[in-house]
C-alpha cells in the first residue's frame, strides 16, 4: 500500500448550491452537514487508507487558499490550483504525470471532494479492492447500486449476474450517459447497471498510456512539463494547461479502454449531494416534512427546506419551497426545481454581477 496515492478533485464551483456556494466558498469547502466541510470529510474518510502525505488536491485559484487553510495536514505544495478549468481528463492526467515522476510504481485513486458516504468502513473495503485491481494493471471503477431511476447520473454496465457487495472486480461492459426517464427505469429493472460515482483507480503509468492512445494532444502537452520539483514547473503549467482538451476522463479514456473493471458496491450510504434538494433528503424532517438548519415555526406548511442562519423563520401556507438566506442574497424557489439553481448563476454572469458569484 505504500505506493497508493489519493487525488481529490476540488475544482468545481457548485453553482446549484448558490447563494451559499460562491467562487471562493464553493460547495466543497462548505459545512453542509455538521461542523466539517465536505472536503474535510472526504480526507477524514480516506485517512485509514491513505496518509496525508500521499494525498493531492486539484482545485482552482479561487479556492486554493481556503483549502490550504482547511487541510493543514496535507503538504501545501500538494494542493494545486489549475490555471483554467479543463474538465477531469487533463486534471487527472496532470496528477498522474506528477506522481509517475515521483514514484514509478504509483497507484492513484481519484475521489470527488463533495460527496457523502455514510458508511465509510464498508466503502473502504471496496476502495481497497479497487486499489488491488489497479496495482495489477487494471482501470477500476466503483458502481453504486441504483436506488431509483435517476436521470442525472451516468451508468456503468456490468455483466449479467453481477452481485452488489462482491469484492471481486468484474469486467465493465460499457459506460452509459445520463439517460431519459424510460431508459433509466429499464436500467434499474435490469439489475446490472450501476450509478457512476466518479471514483477511479489505476496505476499512474497505465492512465498516462491511456491518454497517449486516446487523447494524444493533451498527453503530449503534459509530458512536456518539467519535473514537479523544477522551479519552471508552475510557469510551464500556466502555458500548456490552457491548451489541453476540455473533456472528462470518462469520454477521453474509460469509454475507449479495454482493461476496465468495476466493483458493484452495496449500501455504502453514497450521495453526491448534487443540489439543495439532496440536502433536504438527507436531513431529518418534522412531522410535516419540513427540514431546516435554522429555527422554524410553521402552520399549514410542508415539504420545505430552510437555511437562514440564526434567524427564526416563520412558515404560513408554504409548501415545497427552499429558502436559502445569506448576507447579500436570498434564494426562494420551488424545491422540485433545485437542479435549476445553476441557471440563476448564469443570469448573474450575464448581468455582470461578479459580486454575487
């Protein structure tokens, strides 16, 4: 296990969590559940598997200082700000390039920074099994047993008869993009399609070989970088990274590779916390189905999510709303439209309201 490394992807803006999530205070650094932020909880969860000195974080210039502050145990140089956003393939390729140059036998696990996993001990069993498969030259992914016909996730197709909870990896047949409702229902009924949780495991050299085969332009640009310890590294990265293809690792490599295996996870308590509605679903609710992080009183009101700090919020005849109050912005929306909160951020960008981004 001494060659195992963790790469935490923390460059997203979390626009569906506006107005709490901003460029410099994005979802991953917020304390949405309890006192620890999402990224701190991710590091806590990985601690039994990967020591802090072998964890790396890829983020952006807006968030780096805050992440450095929140994660004092990770060496500062291992928290990198990408010069620009270029999706996951260049980011993961950059991490693989750095790790490969420092440890020729490096095996890397790639982890989102902003998911909830309520059963970490069970989850780590699957992560360890995935690391073992990766050390043997495979690309390994974790699939989550679907709990409903979700249209917002990609799916991984496993062979017929794949049993959730088995720690032996099996060959992945295909990756499927976000389906329509009818297709998602068919996937769930088939019992061999699993949600793609965005957690990947591979040897750094295997990933770099995959990039050379399937994304040669980006692979060549990253290969031209000097050693991470070289004084010229940062300046060169600023030059070449914007030239990389903007594409996800799924599209770029995984969907084209022939050495991908997967583990079908049983219940690990996974939730990608993709919107305020997901927070509502995870919190305890009163007898009328209201969830709140503030003190509320209600009459004839049900199904609401309230986050208004220390204010008392009174509800009267309000149903299925989400109310998010911050010092400079207030969001009031139909809770069923939580996935569309990012559209508000787009409107603010059009109106050049950078003070609210």
